[in-house]
């Protein structure tokens, strides 16, 4: 009985394929119209309906993501100025140490030393907080990096190489 059923299914499938081939060969206008209607009814209309049904939740999700991004970016910019808001700025002390750095090679050595210490210090801070390669840094990490910059900036001012150091990247 199953062999008869499978045989009749195979014959029906073959006859369907043969009739479609004959339709496409003999009646090109009808077959093109049929193909367009078939594609439009079974692919385009369900896709269009799906898009229209999900348009409002998609817009709401997009607005939520934009709102969260704006909220956290404005909060992050306030936290980076934490130290400057809580403590008044003091003018750097002028000393006579700048007169001691006379040669160009001594300045280059001071620049190299401050840049190296900044890079090593940042790497150590990031490693200590487990944020090496992070997309955004935590507030505590940012505060420690700012403290490191302030310390090295004071040293650069004392050595007279403030403009040449690269501690702001």
C-alpha cells in the first residue's frame, strides 16, 4: 500500500513539473504573469506585512538606544571633570629649575622619560582594573589616569617641556 502511495505521489509531482514546463513554453505571457503574482503573493506581501507590523517597536527600540547613548555620554563628560569641580585650580609654582635644563638633549631626555612613565602608568592602571582593551573606561580608572596626568604635568612644567610631552592621548 505504501509503494502505491509513494508511486502516485511521484507521478503527481512529475506531472506537475511537466505541466509547468509546458505552460512556460507555450503560454509565455500567462506564465510571466503567474510568476509575478506568485512572487508578489508569497514573498513580497508577507515581507511588507512583517515590516509594517514591526515598524513601531523598531522605532521605539531605536529611540531607546539613542536616548541611552545620549544619557551616558552626558554623564561621562561630567565625571571626567570630577577633580576640577571639587578642588580649585592653583597656579603652578615657578621655580628656578627651568634654568637648569639648558641643553637640547636634556630636554629630549625629559620628554622621553615623562612620555614613557605616562604610557607605563596608564598600562598599569588599565591592567589593575582589568580594562585593557576596553571600549569605555570606568570612572575610577579615568580618575586615576587624570591624577597621573596632573602629576606628570607638574613635572613637565618644572622641567620646561610642558608643550612637548604627549600625556593627553
